[in-house]
């Protein structure tokens, strides 16, 4: 009897608690703290998207489909399951040309800065709360088990009474499956559950596993104090054809931090106004801000020049001070890493040793280099460093984060180098594509679509001095001169590919690299990638040539000591005397001529057997490489060989002939 009483009492008690809770939430003015009502039936991850409001934006247009509207909506992710949801990610399938302007508690996964075009849908992940704990371990604390994202942005077209809803929403974490969302006019929701069939790799790491990419950067906190910490940034170039010169690294501080000092790098601006007029001056009352490195929210950080390498105050770090050169590991492993350290001062409320927030939105770029796109910064397991005492021990960082960046292929008009084409049997040169590297808005004065053939000597001249010669050439050759005259290619680097000869045994081509920029390139390299050509590569003469078989038989050429400076145009390099050239630049694929004349090509294309690629330096054979049997369809039936002349006085970098060959074919 007693026990029955006890059970009854217990039930009543639970019931009462439930009622009180429910009432609390019903009366709560802040609905964000309440779980979505439909979530009661969900024992997985409950995801919702709710449209809130929309107002017409300027300009007011008659054309309904072009009218912009400002919209507000919310998305929630509630962990109603038993286990932690690590690094939650949701996909929102926007479909009305949305431009996302703000998203609280979340970041856009592909690292785009807001405002960002998300009209094809976008993936959001949590920030600063990346994980959603389970109710079990937090006693149902909604702030820890639910993330609520307030979205605002601009949308086009749909006018009331229609609602601009996304096509779909879903949780994209591995190991979960989501049903079709339940919809009403302004709301979508779904309950994603663990997929018993999915085999999620069992994470052996505490945080995210480290990832590979073309360029990885880690942010390691080495020493932490209540209101400041020492961090070390390590940049690793992992792509054999990736490269950076004069890199600039930027990021954004999210919690008002500022950099008080730096070692191994410097910020381009020393701007302390944001501190003096901001919260920093209130907290750091006695700090001499004139000694602070910079208070910018988005500083631009650059490598120190080599003469500061041994500087006790700002240098004296391994892997520092190379003027921002990051080379591929095949060239020099030591030079594929850059390191710098910074002392960061924090502001309230982050005044405790463990309140560490790394900067976000990392971006790195170099001069005439591949373009890198970086993902979001992610917490990873603490980096291990060899112990400084020389004992066989390792020191762990206090906390570590990683940023992974990949090379992106240049879009049309966004290349930074281009290729022109010529051949011994035709005295005209097909120049680089007009606007290959983009045209400024002067395209009214020049013709962005036209091209004009050049006399051979004209490719040695900067664009401005070419046109007169080109016009005279067209008149001699009785060709039409386009009006207005073509625009420049706009490229800092150009490459001329010249078919120099065509023997029974093969053909040869000469390649020259032109540096139209006013920057010098140190430790340049040329990588030659021919379709199935490299194998058999034996030696190089004036160059140091290495065959990298793992990399589709790429022949990797660098200058020998003393020869490996490429001098910018401004430094007085004499271009006269160079007859032909071809260049692709520092990992950056160069724009190829769009319409290589059929007649020019016809003679180049043929079948070839075991033939040889010659690479010569200023006429001296530099290397040769047999070409394996392959077929390039063409008019004639000749054997071919390839000769590449790379003029080191003039520029730089990477040659990917495979693409050229493919184009030619
Ligand atoms: C209205 O705007 C859309 C999108 O900007 C455009 O495609 C369409 O041609 C415009 N219609 C009219 C009638 O101007
Ligand atoms: C969006 O998708 C359309 C059609 O697939 C594509 O043409 C457009 O380039 C995409 N836009 C972006 C920014 O990815
Ligand atoms: C993952 O690891 C945990 C603990 O190490 C173990 O209990 C669990 O069964 C593992 N899961 C799988 C799918 O291997
Ligand atoms: C040539 O380059 C390879 C790798 O790129 C390197 O191992 C070798 O030491 C270099 N040789 C000379 C003479 O520089
Ligand atoms: C790599 O660079 C370092 C530093 O300049 C130099 O000491 C070393 O000899 C270089 N290694 C090679 C293989 O060239
Ligand atoms: C320090 O900050 C961290 C992160 O904000 C927090 O988890 C921790 O409880 C704080 N510790 C103290 C002693 O305030
Ligand atoms: C790096 O930043 C400085 C200062 O803003 C600028 O002058 C320079 O051109 C930048 N370099 C690159 C590679 O963007
Ligand atoms: C970069 O590429 C690697 C594979 O090459 C991929 O695993 C990684 O997700 C990519 N990272 C980003 C940010 O695109
Ligand atoms: C080489 O060229 C041939 C014919 O053009 C093509 O079928 C093959 O896929 C190419 N191989 C590579 C590795 O590009
Ligand atoms: C080698 O060529 C193949 C086919 O063109 C390509 O899929 C692969 O990514 C290339 N590998 C490297 C390391 O460039
Ligand atoms: C460039 O070199 C050529 C021949 O090598 C010479 O005739 C000419 O004077 C030189 N021009 C300059 C500006 O040095
Ligand atoms: C090509 O080279 C291979 C091996 O070097 C040889 O066996 C073959 O006979 C050669 N083919 C021709 C057509 O010369």
C-alpha cells in the first residue's frame, strides 16, 4: 500500500512539473527559449525554418520579378536525441536569388563573407556553439541543446501573399537521414534521425580530424594568460604546384581582440584608433597603446624580409622571414612552411585562460599566384611540438585550430597569366586572348571581343606599344583592322608557345616567360606537364630538372643556384633578342588563345611514336624526355618531339602543357 501511494505521488509530481514548465513557456515573452512544439515526437535532430517577415526594399520597381525585398527568418536545430551532435551543419535550399546579409550563431560553410549570394542554397554551421549537447547531459538546458539562427537578407521577386520559402532544409551531418520536410505556408520542419546503415568513421580525435588541402594553416595557442595569449600561425604549402609570393594573410577578430606584438611577420597598418576609441581603452587603462601592433578588426599580415631573420625582437623564428615566399615541397621542404607568432590581448568577458576564440574568415593571397579559397577555421586536437629542451618529449599546444585552403581554377577573365601562340611556318603571332585577365571598364574605348594578329617582334613589347605595329602588320598582310582596336589582355605574365620546327623525328617548341610586373620572383619554378611525356626523363643541363612521376609525370624545373632570380621588367631586363615565349604562372593556369588558327595548328598535329621532348635553355639543350606512343590527330603524319626554351631572365613559373596540348588537339 505504501509503495502504491509512493508511485501515485511520483506521477502526480511529474505531472505538476510538466504543467508548470508548459505554462512557463507559454507565458514567456522570448519564444526563442522554447522548443518547437512539434519536436515532442522527435527523438533525433529537429530542424525548422520559419519565415518571419518581409519588407519592400529600394529601389521600388514596376518589374515584379526584379523587385528586391528584405526578409527575416529563423532556423532552429534542436538535439532531441541521446547523443551529442558534433559540428552541426544544415543546408538551406534558398531559391529566390537570396543574398544573405546576416546569420546569428552560424557561419556560411564555404567561407564566403556576408553578404553572400546564396540563391543556389547554402550550408550553415554553428558558431560559436558548434556542438549541440544532448538533454541528458545538460538536464534539458535549451541553450546547449538548441541552436537558433536568425537570418536576414534580400530576396527577389516573390511578392505578398506568396512567401519566399527555401526549396528544402536538411541536416547534412554524416550519419543522419532526413525525411521530406513538413510544410506550411511560412514554416518547414523535419526530424532527422540517426541512419543505422551509415558507417560513420569513429572519430579518434577529441575535436575535428585534421584535413588535407592545398594549403593548411594552423593557429596554435602556446601560452595562455587571463587577458592575453601567445599564438603561433603555421602555414604549410602541400600542393606540389602551389606557390605563394609576397603573401598577405587577413582574418577577422570576432571578440574585440587586438595584436599587441608580432614575431616573424608584421601587419601592414599600425592602427590603434579602434582601441583608443573602443572597449580596449576602457579595460586596458594603463596600457601604452603606441607600442601596440595594431587594433584593426581585419589586419593585413605579411612576412618579414630576409634581413630581419636574425632580429632578436621581431624575427628569430624558424621558417620566418622570406618576404612571403612559400614554395612547393619538391623545391625545398624548409621553404614550404611559414611561421609567425603573435601576442593577442583579449577583452571582457573573455578574461579567463580558457576563453580562447581564434580569428575567423581567413584569406591568403600572393602576387601572381594561384587563388586560394579557405574554409572556416575548425578546432582540432592540440598540435604537438618537439620539446625545446632537446629531450625526447613533446609539448602540446594549449589549443589548436586549423584552416584548410584549396586552389580555385580561375574563371574566365580572372586569370593572371595567358598564352600566346606562334609557329615557324607563319610569321604572325596569335596574341593572348583579349581581356584574358579581365578588362577594366574602359571597354568602351577598346574592343573586348576583337583580336588582332601581331608581327613576331611585337610580343616583346608591352601592350601599349604593340598596337601601332599590329595595325601596320595588318595592312601589310591585307587583314581587316577591327575598330575600335582590341583591348589589352591585362595579364601580369604572358607565355608564348612557339612551334619552332617540325622534323620527321618530331617537332620542337620554344617557350618564353614574360614578366610584365614590377616584382621580382625568387626561386621560380617551371613545371612541364605533357600528356604521357615525362616518363623517361633523364637529365637536365642548365636547369635542375626532376621528373615527378606521382604528379602525372610532371617535369619540374628550377634555376640552378645563381640563376634562380627572375627580374621584373622594371629592373631593366632587356627583352630584345628573345624571339618567342610561353608561360603559365606559379600554379596559376594561364588563359589560352581562344582561336588558335586552324592553319597554324594543322601542321603541328600529327601522329608520333617514341619521340623526345627537348627542353633547352637559351638554345642549349637542357633536357630531353622521350614521348611515349600516343596519337594526336592532325593533317600530316609526322613524328614529333618537343622543345621548350625557357628564358629565365624574363619570368616565372608553371607550364602545364598538357592543357595546351589538349586544346591544340
Ligand atoms: C524583369 O526583371 C527580370 C530579372 O531582373 C528580367 O529577367 C526581366 O527581363 C524583366 N522584365 C521586364 C519586362 O523588364
Ligand atoms: C547557381 O546555379 C545556376 C544554375 O545551376 C548556375 O548557373 C549559377 O552559376 C549558380 N550560381 C552560383 C553562385 O553558384
Ligand atoms: C566508436 O567508439 C566507441 C568508443 O571507443 C565504441 O563504443 C563504439 O562502438 C564505436 N563505434 C563504431 C561504429 O565503431
Ligand atoms: C635538384 O632538385 C632536386 C629536387 O627538386 C633536389 O633534390 C636536388 O638536390 C637539386 N639538385 C641541385 C644540383 O640543385
Ligand atoms: C632549402 O632552403 C634552406 C634555407 O634557405 C637551405 O639551407 C637548404 O639548403 C635548401 N635545401 C635545398 C634542398 O635546396
Ligand atoms: C572560462 O571560460 C570558459 C569558456 O568561456 C568557460 O567554459 C569556463 O567555465 C570559464 N572558467 C572560469 C573559471 O570562469
Ligand atoms: C598586400 O597588402 C599590401 C598593403 O595593403 C598591398 O600593397 C599589397 O599589394 C598586397 N599584396 C598582395 C599580394 O595582395
Ligand atoms: C580541399 O580539398 C580537399 C581534398 O583535396 C578536401 O578534402 C577538402 O574538403 C577541401 N577543402 C575545402 C575548404 O574546400
Ligand atoms: C592523353 O591524351 C589522350 C588523347 O588525347 C587522352 O585520351 C588521354 O586521356 C590523355 N591522358 C591524360 C592523362 O590526360
Ligand atoms: C593526373 O591526371 C589525371 C587525369 O587527367 C587527373 O585525374 C589527376 O588528378 C592528375 N593527378 C595530379 C596529381 O595532377
Ligand atoms: C638590349 O639588347 C640588345 C642586344 O642584346 C641591344 O642591342 C640593346 O641595346 C639592348 N637594349 C637595352 C635597353 O639595353
Ligand atoms: C618505342 O620504344 C620502345 C622501348 O623503348 C621500343 O620497344 C619500341 O620498339 C619503340 N617503338 C618504335 C616505333 O620505335
